[in-house]
C-alpha cells in the first residue's frame, strides 16, 4: 500500500495550488485527478477556453464597430476549425505548463478517480483500469462542481451544458440559452457574435440575478442588440423536445405559453458540488442541505485529517477563491495557524461590457439594512473611455459614510476585470475613499475612474459635478 503525507483529490486551480504549495513546503504530495494534467474544469472546460473564445468574439465586434471612427473592414469570416484549434492550443499550453511544474516539484500525479475508504485511506481507480490504495496523513478534497441539469431536458446532442458549448463544434443558426447568469451571458456573447441568432430565457426579472441593477443596464442594452432572438425575462422553459434534430422549446410567462424552434439549447442554471460518490460516508465529513462540504475557517472538515476547498466547500464558486483556500488548508495541515477570512473576493463577468465587483454591493447593503453612501462616476466623462468609443461604463464605490472606508466596488465597462484588483485591495486593507482620491492615477486611463469615483464622494470630482458635502461645523471655542 502506498503512503503520502498529503493527498489532494482534484486538479483544478484549488487542487493544484494546494499540491504545489504542499510540495514547496517539503511535504510528500500526491495529486489525483481524472484529467491527464492539472487544470480542472477551469482550464480544460471553463475559464480558459471561454475567455479565449470571448477574446475572438471581442475582436469580431471591434472590427464591426470600427466604422464608427473611420476604419472599415470587410465582414469578418469565421474559420471554425482554426478558431477551435487555437482555443485548444491555449488550453494545451497551460495544462502542459502545470504538468511540468508538478513534475519539477516531484509531485506524484495519478490520473484516476478517488474514493475515500476512511479518515486516512482512499482508493484510486486509474484510467488504465487498475486500482490502487493510498494511506495519507492529510487529504484535501478539491473535487469541484458540475452543471445542474433540469429533468425535462432530453438526452440530445443538441442540448448542451457549458462544457459542450465550449467544444465549438458548430455555430447553430438558432440558439436558445436557458439562464441569464454569467455563464449563459458569456456564451450568448460568443455565439451571438459568431453568427447565431441567440435567444436568452431568464426566469427572474433581470439578467445576472443578484448583481446591482445599475451595473447590469449597459450589458442589458447591448444584449438586446446582440441577441437577435430576444432577451425574455420573467420567462420559464417548461418543455423541450428533439424532433429530427430540431428542438421544440415551450416557454411560459405572464402572457401565456409559446413554442419556438431552435437548432441547439445551452442550459446554464447553476452548478452543484461534487460531494457525492467520493466516500464521505466512510468518514465524519458532513455536508449541508445543498451538498456542500462543511468546513471551518482553516477549511478543515469534521474529520480532522480531511480538508475541503473550492466549489465543493461552498459559494462563491470561483477559481481564485479556491486557490487561496488551498493555501490555507495546506498551512493548517502543516501545523501553522491558518484561517480563510477574506474581506473581499472579486467576481468578473466577461461579457461585453465586462462587469466586476468585490466586497459589499449596494443591493446587499439595502437587504442588510446597512447605512452606506454610493459614489458613482460615469465613463462618459472619462477621456480614455471616449478614445475607446465606449462610454457606457461606470465605476461606483460603496462607502461607509461614518468612517469613509470603502466597503465595496462595482465596475461595468471594457476591461472591468482588470480594474477590480485595485478595488479589492482597497476593501481588503480597509482603505478610505481619501486613499483612492489622493493616489495619483495615470492619465488617460480607465483606472482614473476609481479615483474620480472617490472624488465624487467628497463632492470635488474634476470631470463631473456633484454638490459639495456640507462642511463640518467648526469646533466650539473654549
């Protein structure tokens, strides 16, 4: 029977970060994953291929819109095989890199599926058909999540989850996207730009449920043009039938029911944790009603030898959150005091325009009854935004008026995902609005909008007008 100081089950960003860090600390490490190289859903079938395709879609959109400032291109043509090959090369470079990094760290990588046999033992069914048993001192579960599939969806090659959509096997003439969340809208952006007549169906009153409405407005306006089949809100899909390769989709809203025909359907209605079928019943590990493994601040489960990180350990399901949890778990396993207590976890929707947030949102503040002040700066007043021909953006800060501390940041516009890091740092370090306002930002850049939003809070923004705050009363003379 093989033995290891620490075994990591799952090779996504959380899992391979944990394994790499453990090896860097000198721990004998085994990494088990179903894929041939570390990367997980994120690199193989999620974050990376989707962003590669979104970049291609953005390039097409730029070519089409350039005529507005005097540059004319012929209508872009899509070489689907070449685009797919480029996307696959990007994935291959990254997974090849992580495999090499694991090898350099002398991590024992095993391709297969692991099942716990107890608090210090697991079984691995390898891809070659053999089975191994492994004893460990510590185990980090990083088994990720999978798409939720609705029961009325038929077993049809025309019905896709996000992984199937990213294979880019075809550009369907008519595509219906079930779910107007971040995955659905990113895929709608890709396929709509590449030529599909996209219809988005969302059961709630707005796209990106949970996101502040003012951040969603610019995206919703562009989506109305991009999604030529319509953006149908407050609408449910109740039935789908595949009749000879044509999907007949029944939708219902307050106006009644209708059936429309589509060539493909992409469902993106959430994800669920991969906590079943991994042998948790052979341990003390507990899950909540939604299947998430319950952990403490150190990411330790009810079984002292077992940790859980990433999607399987709870929301938000974000790769960067998982990576930091992985380091926390390994620190705890190595005997250090460790706790995962971030003040802000950034989230980015890579649509056009992008939406990025961190910390307390305006919506959350209202629900929780917190007194906040929101300072907004419209990108229409940004010189850099004007030069890009994209003035539909906005940067806003959620501020505690009593302390002037920045509690949250929201940005919508091109490159919002690159700008949110400053906001995340501000929230994490407890920065005040004055810290952002007094920090010199390069001109002309989109990053200036963070500074100018902070200036708006004080009522002295250079490129926008807001009445000044009342001056504080002078102290009484003794």
